[in-house]
């Protein structure tokens, strides 16, 4: 049967419309599934819920990265202690996250532990915010991109966080199914770094510091802002240098990376009333039984350090 150009155009238009409708339906389904499944199951969301689920004043809040998460047992400090520490959380994430949580659900916090390790000021993860839809709950990536004069870097993050949360997130779905990385559960053996992530102290220090020997200015600024924010809320700030192995400390020294307290702006920050620094970085050098890998404590190390921190914090009073 002969088809006119008009009928061909109508057929092409109908096929295009069906394709677009199918793509939109798939987009809506994937976005909805991601937001309803992966975001609520992520450790950031679960710990945020712990913060919002109570109005009880906190004697102690623990924030920071995997060093803090694996090194401090909140139960050692009593029922009014809470850890919000998450692997990979640098000062930019913590600053935005805490501001947002306080705005959403204000709570009184007497003291806060903030990590101050060699890696704390390293820029090796300064632009990493995956999964963006999770961190986008606390961070305006458009504003952060403008602030850092890096819209080309942060615009894709903003689009992922707001419109395409599932894009490039197959690995997150795998981690959810396996209960690893950001989907580990506290109290489970998987709360330790997975075996695939184990590194010696030398390997960890090289990864963290070899290409990032100089302190990152944005992280110094975010640390300053984070500390001032807590002080303004009447919270006493305790900066903690968490234990690492001797191999890590030696490699940091060989790379010419000074301890963060040697940085003038950090040293000045520590001199503020209400700010303390507790250096435990070398506590377990030569004691491999205390470590899961080169820069993370295991259960034995966590118990020993938590007791030591508890005694010190009591003495600060």
C-alpha cells in the first residue's frame, strides 16, 4: 500500500513519541526505585535518622571519616553519645551535613570529636561526593561549584543528585545487595573495612598523601568553619589524631607531609578556648593486633582507644 509523506511523518512521530514515553517511564521508575531503596539504606541516611529521632542532649558526638567510625565506640561513653562518622567523609561533607542537620533538628551537644589526621587535609577525595543523591540531601552542588569556581566539576553532581540519581550507580546497587561500603551496618563484622580494601600502612599513606602532600586550602577552610560552627553552638571541640601503624607514620614523614597541627592555621585554631587536641596517632605502633589494616583499628583497638579517650575527656572537665 502506497504511503504518503504525511503518513510516514505521522508514523515516525508516533514511534518517536512512544520511545520518549518509554524512556521517561524508565527514568521515573529508576529514579523512584533509587530514592526509595538505596538512599534510605545508605549509612549517611541511617545515621541522619538517628540524629533526628531524638531530642535528647548529647554528651558526645563523633563525626568524621572511617578513622573515627572504626576507632570510637559510642557505647563506651554512655547512652548520650552518638557517632555520625561515615567512611570517606571529609571536612566539606561534615560541615554541610552538620549545618543541615542542626537546621532540620536542633540538638544540644556538649562535646564533639573531629578527626585531625594526616589524611584529613589531603585533597585526594576533596571532589568525591558519591552517591551524589545521598550527599545532595545536605549539599547544594551548584552553590559549591560556584564557591570553588568549578561549575564544570559540580554541575554533573548537581544533575545526578536532583534528576538522574541512578546514573552510574550500578556499583551502589551491588554494594547494597552485599552490605558493603556505604551500606555496612554498625555491629556487623562488615562494619570493618572489607578485605578488598585492606592496605598496609605504607600503601595507605602513599594513596592518601603521595600526590597531595600540601594541605588542601578548601579543607582547611571547611575545618575552620566546622569548628567555629560548633563553638558558636556552645559545643566543646576535641580534635583527635587517630592511631595508624608505624608504616603509615614513616611513609608520611618520608613524603614530607607534616602533621596537620604543624599547619599555622590549624595551630591557631587549636589555641581557641574550647578547642582541644588529643594525639593518639602513635598509640599502637608496633601492635598489629590492634589494627584491621594500616590505618583502621579493629575491635580490640577500638575498645582500647575508646577507654583512653573516655579517661582523657573526663580529665578535660
